[in-house]
């Protein structure tokens, strides 16, 4: 079983940092909304994007599906009372030469074995699509 640990702190006014491994991520922990720093909801969406992109790389190697690049757009819908993510949707675009059947299989594996994607799917509606990246 893997375990993860981060540390985070904030100063009055809401500027916060999280440390993981040897990296630091700044985020907004203010009572309002910062125009520059990501808020916790945006960090959640970022964690999902990171999970999916990590699995693009992982399953590219496992399935021998080459790709040149990948990008993902993630959108979350939040309810107000109680405050929670109701739905998260994404579009994953991959610049690859694999056929449609392999692309769908790739997507299935990306989701099936994603730590963050599995966790989020248990908490709210998670819908996504995979398509070819058109440059």
C-alpha cells in the first residue's frame, strides 16, 4: 500500500503553500477569491488532470500506444448547499496515430487505474471523453 504526505500552511489573508516531495505549490486559502492563485476546487480539478495525464504516459508505455502530446480540459460544477462538487467533466485530447478502438481502450485503462479519477468518481458524477488532438 502506498502512502502520501504533504504539508501546507497559510498566512493571514489566505496566501497558502503546499509542499510535496521537493516542490512547492501556492494556492488561495482566503475567505474570498483570489484572481491569481488557484483555489481548492481548482486544485482538485488539477489533481484529476495530473492523474489522467500521468496515466496517458503510463498506458502509452504498457499498451505500446505512441503519442506526441496530450492535453486535458476539466470543468467542475459546484452545488452551494451543501458545498460540494456535483459533476466534473473533461475532454482529453491526444496527438496519436492509434485507431479509434485503441483510443477507447486507452481511455478505459486511464480511468480504471487512476487513483484520483477513481476517488472522484466515488464522490460525484465524473464524465469524460477522449479524442484526437487536432493541431
